[in-house]
C-alpha cells in the first residue's frame, strides 16, 4: 500500500528506503500510502463480508451432503445384505455384478462425503485468511491513525452473479 515499496525475485516485496522487509510493528515516518489503499481496503472488506455471508450456506451444504453420504452408506449396507441373501441361493456371474454395484455405491458415498468436507474446509480456510487479512489491515491503519467507514450491500439476482455495491470513506486523524 506504500509508495516506497519495491520488489525483486530474490527478496520479494521490500521497502525501497531501508531495503528491508516492511515491518508494521514499528511506525514509519516516511510511509506514503498510494492509490492502492482504497482498492486494498475495498478488496479485503468485500472478501471478509462475503465469507461471513456464506456461512449458513456452507453449513447447510455440509449437512445435506453428509446426510446424503451416510444415507448412501446405509443403503449400501442394506443392499449388500439383500444381495447376499439372494446370491446365497445362486452362484456365478451375479456375485461379480453385485460386488461391482456395491463398490460403485461405496464410491458414491465417499464422493458425497468429500463434497461435504471439501466445502467446509474451503470455507474455514477462507474465513480464517479473510479475518486475518482484515485484522492486519485494521492494525496497520490504526497505527497511522487512518480510519475508514466501509458500507457494502449485496444485490442478489436469480441465476446471476451477485452485484456488490460499496461505499468507502477514508479519514486521517492528525490529532495524535
């Protein structure tokens, strides 16, 4: 966010004044925020709010796919008992076909379980990252007495991406 940043492939991003990695635990008198400040504040707050907004859907998705997976495993168990009773009276090719069907059912149950936990883990990772990013941004801005008022509204449309309307007001406090 600072105009005094530089970067190269060996070090990454560093301060062009000190030639060291930025350290925001220490106040810098020469910091000069550039036009990316508004963009960064907006991006981080949109990601944070979108993650908060997704919570109920992710947990619903998790519960639905978990129930479907458990139902598939229960169905496979019952189907296996049913087929075993029928095949105990016969032998030959039907045993191979029944075993293949049971394996397919188990695979479907595992895939459904993967969907359930995949969505939950993605949400938890995104939530943690977005929360940390927001806290880091707020801490940096607080260090330099910069406050902002961020308003966001989501306009949902059926079968269309969500329109996001934001309003940002940045204020530098010189009282300190």
